[in-house]
C-alpha cells in the first residue's frame, strides 16, 4: 500500500475526448495510481459531474475535484454536491475550492470585491455543513439561514483550497484541510507554501505538475514544453519562489513573441526544474524530492496526442 503521505496521482486532461474519460480513469486505477483529479475550467466540463461518473466507474481510486470556484457556486449547494459524493463513495472524495481564474470569473461578471473574504466564508460554510455544524451568520457573501442539512457523509471529504498567493495559502492553513498547488510545483514552491500556510495540524499538500516519461530525456522534454508555455505569465510568479533562475526566466519570457515560443525555447535545465520529465528513474527521483519537500500527493498531468499511452508511460514510475 502507498504511504498516505507520499501518494501519486494523475490529472484527467480537461480536453480529453469524452469517449476516453472513463477508460482513462479505469486505466489509472488499474495501473496503481492513488488519485485521479478532475478540473473545472470554464468552457470545458463540470468538475462534480466528472467526479461522480468516475467514482461510479471505478472501485478504489480517490477522486479529487480541483477546483470549483467559490464565486461560481453557492456554498450550500457546493456542500450538498460534495456531501452526496461522500455518501455514495465514502473515503474516496477530495473537495477542492478556490478563487478560480480571475479572467474567467470576470467574464461572468462574478468576480467579488474581496476574493479572500468570499473564499474564507465559502470554505467555512462548506466544511461546517459537511460536518453537521452551524454556519456562522452575518457574512459578507455567504448566508445559510434556517436550513437543516440531513444527508451528510459518515466519512467527511477533506476540503482543500486551490490557491497560489501567500495570503490565500495562509487562509488555507487556517481554515481548510490542505492546499492544492497548480503546476509547476517544484520543491522550493512546496516548502514556501508550507511555511506560508503555517497549519496547526495535519495538512494536505497536493501538487500538480506537467509530466512526461520517456527513455530519451530529450523526447520527454519535448513532450513537456507545450505544458510549460504559460509559466512566464505574472500569475505564475509564486511558483518560482526560491528558483535561482526566476528573474532570468521573466526576462527571457519578455523577449519571446508568444507563450509557444517561450515553451519551445527555454533552456533544458528550466524544463527539468519545472516539470517531471526524463526516464522513469529520473522522474521517480523528482517525485521523491517533492514528497521530501512536504507534498502528500503529487499529481502528474499527462501530455501528448495520445494521453492513454502517456498514462501508461507515467505509471512506470510507480
């Protein structure tokens, strides 16, 4: 059995052809991955619907929802969705909540004046509802009055916050069961996030990372490069904390005409630092480094035209 503090998961690609979604999840379970994570990106597929279908189609694997945006779902209804999954599939659900991508939420005219307040109130409400506790009243954004939630899970799904800024990570340490760090999540970022969270008790640190396994390291890098194309954008600055090439990377990104050019031409050593790439042995060592830094589950994002084949390659590290 996998050490519960050193788990390995896989991300279900948001654009995976619909006919491959359930086969991908079943194959991930067969190969021995501990978790499969679904995303809820605007314009693609809903996270709760994907999670429910995958849980029903598999037997063992834990399914994480990473993440539902607080601004897009009322806390009470988000809690009901997670509670239902928790009842039907006890011990196999992880609930992820976050701000969501600001540009996407603004396109819906739903970005709050205080994203941190909304996330704080939503997290508290969802966790309290799942545990059968009262929801604090008088919130700026969240109000749950005179409602009795009767259908609650015996095994309460952990609630983790998919956030990246220091204030939001500190909030995760205070109010949630863990943090979900988007890609890239090198060991330096994991250590910084743990310090920012300063959680008083057990705390999940789940990380996403672009991943490619190949017997030829150059081929693995080539597969990973498109997945790193957006790393130079300002939102990704927290991920580079502690990396010696952070300033150089920002300057290099500014010189590139497009994200695609940036991903295609960045130095090999940056690719190796910001993604899980190389032979199975090399990637296994990179996974261990992330676990040693404090990650409890490292989630690998497969790349390439054939993601089912890529999934089999990633499983070589298990």
